[in-house]
C-alpha cells in the first residue's frame, strides 16, 4: 500500500509540475495564422487586467499571457494561434531571453492605452489604414476632431493617430485635380464653417491651433502616430507659424512673397531644411516627400527594418517587431521621407538605402514620443481616390500593418529608464 501511495503521489507531483500556466501567442512567420488579431487579443487581455509580456525578438515578437479558460476561448473565437506552456517551459524561455548573449528582451505590458483617432465625422474606416486595422483587430478607439482637440479633449487619451490630414490649410492640395468635384467643394465648405464656428477667420489658422494642441499633448507625455500626409503637413504647419503660405484659392488672399525664408525648422518634430512647394495645383507639400523623386518599380519597392539591441534600445526594438525585416513598400500622398531632411535626433526605423529614403521614423519630444510612417495603406500599393477598401481578412499576416499595431501597444509597456 505504501508503495502504491508513493507512486500515486509521484504521479500527482509530475502532473502538477506539467500543469499549464501560460499561453504563448507566437508571432513568427509560420506559427501564427492571424498576426493582426493577436495584437487585439493582447489588448483585450490588458483591458481585462491580465498581466502580459512582449517577448522582443523571440519568435517574431511573441506575446506571453497567463493561462485562463476565457483567454483560450477568445483566441479560438478570433482565430489567433496559441501554445500552452508549463511553468518549466516558460521559465526556460525567459531564462534564454535574459541571457546577455541573446538579442531579446521581456517587456512587461501594464495597461491598455486609451486611443484617439483624429478623423472628421463621416469618414469611412477604409479611408484610414489605422482605423481599418484597429477595427479589424477589435481594438477600441474614440474618433475625435478639431472641437475636441481645441477643448483639451486629448488629456483623456494616451495615444493619438493622425492619417491623411492637412494641417497647412491647403485642403490636401487636391485643388489641381479635384477642385470641381462635389466632395472637394463640400469638404472645403465644411472646413471653413468649422473654422468660423471655432472663432478663426481662416482654416489655416484653425489647423495650426490644432497642430499646436497636438504638439503640447506629445510634449506632456502623449504618444502620437502619424501616416501619409499628416506627417509632413504637421511639421510644415508648426514651422510656418505666423507665416501665410496659402494661395488665394485656399484662404482668399495671397501668400507672403518670400515665405520660405521665414520657415522656422526648430519648431518641427522630425524634419529640417525642407523647401515648400508653392504651386497650388501641384499635389505635393514640400521636398520632404519622395513620391515624385523615387525611381522604384512596384516589384522592387521594399524597405528594410533596422535592427536594434533589444536590451539597450527597447523602444525602437518594440516598434520594429515583425516576422520579417523586409516589408513591401506602398504609396501615399506622402510616401517616404528624404533622408537628409530628417533631424539628427530622430531615429530611422525603416529605410530603402538604395533610394536614400526613410519610410518609418521615431523620435521623442518633451516627455512624449512620435512615430511617422510613410504611405497610405500597407496592402494597397497605389491608393487612389475612390479605390475599393482593403479587405484585411485577405492580409491577416501583413508585416506593414504589424508596424502600426506595434505603435498601438507601445504605450502599454512598463516604463523603465533607457540604458546608456
């Protein structure tokens, strides 16, 4: 009897030691059937107060979650691949990650950030790649626009997204091709009415006020992510404060004759030494953008993600997590950034070195951070007005969209001092 009892006890101890305690969401190329929804699942766990870890450079930047029945069910519902780990398996992985010889790091995710998307009322989700992927990944966000921003509504949020916007008051410089279309006329009228309602005589003045509120949000500790024309038009608006750069068809009076000489690059976040485009009919803001300067056919348009030390450069490592370092290029009004017009304190996270262009950049402003990502839609190479929306069910493993979602989870990371 004693022998049988010892055998039974031994079996119980073995069973207990093998008991699953963690769930791994693998993010490598072959194991994860839906990379995009894996971010949403991790966000959902944080929102429910579960602890989570981001395992940088481990199998494509995998997520480690506690083992709970509702998490398993949610993975199954969302079609997210997961692996169940025992304590001993988890400890082995974490020990390996902590080794000084491994370019990996375990980052604790603390809480789900509150997300705001700067977007006018009536805008469709597919007009904005970030809104589209947040919706697909089931990550909650709140649409806000000028009234909320100017009334200090940004104080309620941790993370702000800007997309195909124009903060210069030139209506996206769509004048040349679309000035007689009903949608352009309607958008211009709506913008002028809103500016007047908010107490501004010009749209350019109202948009500058919005840009300055966003600047203050970042300086105070907020996270800003911008794509397409929101990137360069934001910096141009800040640098042109107090200078009229708009032609009569935009604001009713001429621009200043020599406004280029009055541009103050010290006020911009990311860019320097750029030359503004004076032609109102030209679909371009400045020399920052590479769209018309690049010589890349679609089949050769890729950019490479930079490699950083996960233990020493935690932030850029988080932002570059992916299952591939080579990402398909895609166009937008602002497609890529002229390399020598990026400030020296701004990190280039993704580039096409052959074309001397940066696609993905990051910097710090005050207590906060900003990331600029060139292009409009990572799975629509040349997005045009009126194009059909991207169906993300066809692109659940998109490396380009993963970069967007890296930025969404970045504010959730436990803050710790950067190593120097």
